[in-house]
C-alpha cells in the first residue's frame, strides 16, 4: 500500500474505519469529595484476574472465558457479585483517584461479564445487543444503573472517563476483550497506585507490535486505536510521536528517533476474542 503522510492519512481513513464516539461530558458525574477517605474493595475483581488472566508474552494478556464459566463459583459468579457490589457505591462521595479506579475496574468487569453472558463468541463484536439499526457490539447497551442513571460501556468511557480525566492512558486501561486491544491488566486498578498502573498499561501496549510496527518500507503500521481517538493523543503527528516516545523502549525509540517525518502506511485492529488459543 502506498505510504501516506500521517495527517493526510487521518483525513482519509475515518470514512471507511470504525467510528468511535466523541468524548462528551455528562456533568452530573463531575461531583466528587476531595476529603473522602473511602476505599473501594476490588478484591473480588482481583480474585477473578488472578485466576483467569494469563500473560503469554509481554504486553499481552488473555482471559479464559471458558474456564470462568466451567468454574462458575470462582468465575462468572464472582464477576456478577463484584458488579452487583459496584453499582450500589455512591460514586459522587469518592475522591477523584478512587473514582477513576472504580470506573476503570467496573468497565473491565462489565466487558468480561458481557462476554461470559454470551459465550461462546469469536469476537465481542458478535454480541450485537446495542440499540440502533447500524449499531454493533455491546457498547451502547444500558447495562447498569448507578446513582439512578442507567449506563452503557460507551457512557462510562466516553461520557465519564475520557472527558473528566482527559488522560490518553485511559485508552490503555479499559479493555475491549479483543486481541488488538491494550491488555486487560492482571491487577485491579488501585487509587493508591494509579499513576504507576496507567504508565505500565501504556508502556506494555506501545512497545508491542500491535500498537505500532514498521511496514518494512520506511513507514509504520499503527493500531486503529490511534485513528479512532487521534485527538486524545495529540493535535498532530509531532505530539503523537511525543506521546509514543514517553513510553517507548529502546527499540521503538530508535525507530522513531531517526525518522524525519512520521508516515503511516496502514492501520489495523484484531477483533478476535482475547481468549487463550486452543
């Protein structure tokens, strides 16, 4: 495929690629208590991650949905119990760090629960429960009610997490149960360790080839994640490269440092389920 300048590429691609929702703040969720010392217990979610998440290689994890169903007492039942506990939390009484950890963990647990509820599937996109004629996947389906408001996965990510925290590392923390997605973390997000956890999530993804790799012809193939949410990673290619370099290891840094411009030849995303290969 012919190499295109990055900015031109970003103009041309949206017409044919997956359209991601914009960040649109729901202001009701801005309420928080900076003096709050309340700590949310994510032990059930951590127990699920400990038992069913594996790391076959650096920057990649899988979730064993089949075994989580077969071992329901430690799997699907615990996920359901965790979600039930989370939806009765009064989020507006928490401090901001507790809120961020809460929303990320809830998002990831709901994603796992949706897959478990519809398993077996080859891709989360096959779980076609979102409203609307052209909608696909589960992201638009209202799944939980929190503080009197019904919420979907899209609502949590695009109306709460992205607009309130305005942190591109959120994209590396929320998991879409797909091979192409940033890895589902093996540790539940913890308000006391958020900065380190978010940095590790970004580093793990960016230094894996599914985030960015050479096309062998002087350009790069990038994850579609960087097309769908391009503004979150910087207004132009220089800022985008700066974002990558913040977390890049020596090998990727060397590749990015020696180029005069940033050319993208393609973007890609693997929607296969993030389950262990049989």
